[in-house]
C-alpha cells in the first residue's frame, strides 16, 4: 500500500475539509451559518443556528454545504474563510467579528443590547462593503459561550433589579460590580444570584438614589 508523505499533504486554504465532522440539524440551517451544539443524536452532535441574544452554552461550529432542514445531517467545520462579504463596519484588518443577534449570522459591529452576549467568532481579513474577507473560527472562542456579560439597573426607590438570562444559565455563578457613581455613595452589591429558571437578581445594600445604579455582571454558566 502506498504511503503519503507529509510534504505531499497540502494545507487547507479556505475550507478545512480534513477537520470536518458530521452533525444533525435541530432546526433549519443555512450554508455558513454559525451553529451551536444543543443536543445529541446517537453519537452525532445536534446543532441549531446560534445568536447573540438567545444562545445557551455549547460549542460553536460553521455549517458547510447546502442548506439543511431539521433532522437532516450536515457537515460542521471549525473554521472557514468567506470572501465577497460586507466588512465595512470594521476599522482595521484584524478587528473581531461577533456572533450576530440574527440567528446563524455574524457582524463586525459589537452587539449592544442589554441581553446580548459579545461572542467573538472570527476576524476581518480585508475591509470592503462588497469584497470583504473574514475568517470565521467560532470554535476557537467556544469557551466564551460559557460566559456572557449583562448590565442590570437597580432603580431609585428599590434595592433589586432582575434580568432574564434563559434556562441555559440556570443556577449560574455571577461576578457583579456597580458600573457608575450613585447618589448614595454607600450603595454596594449585596448579592447577585441566578435561580433555576435563569433569572438573575441583583440586590443592593441600600436604595441607590436618583441616579439609579447600573450593575455590570459577568455570568458563568453551570458548564464553565
């Protein structure tokens, strides 16, 4: 049997087919969607389109090949290079691209919604509105799927504020700090707790006063 020498193996340039794995779609998946593993079918991971404001913990991949319906098999890639895309929102080559709030998508603009996670899924290789190039590599940042950052506001007249993280963050751990000066300088975070339904509750030691209090939280899911 003939042997293949190392120098005869060509490196991947755009699509790393040698590193591809098989999966099963939980929901409809389009070509080059960023997907998150959310179950298992036999020994194969089940995946669905990931998004920045609704995705729970799990490894990320890029879906290759044709569009796939729920329960169909598909090919998952650790990375891929996409050309002729809009990267005009980037400032310079090397800027990160983020998981979008549109399921399966990516964006060169950091999501800024109160319930959005900032998950880096690749970087910009060329800037253009029409012929831009990005390298999507969500698997390299998959640990970030186990964390998210949110800001919870505690309003004047009370000492608590809440935020719905979702069931994927049930009983998560939280690191919290007040993100701005408050009218009452004695205000401090007494507790930051996530319950079994994924609701984050911030409790201050005192009413923050007329300025309210924005509490910045880093949430670590139970899988972290």
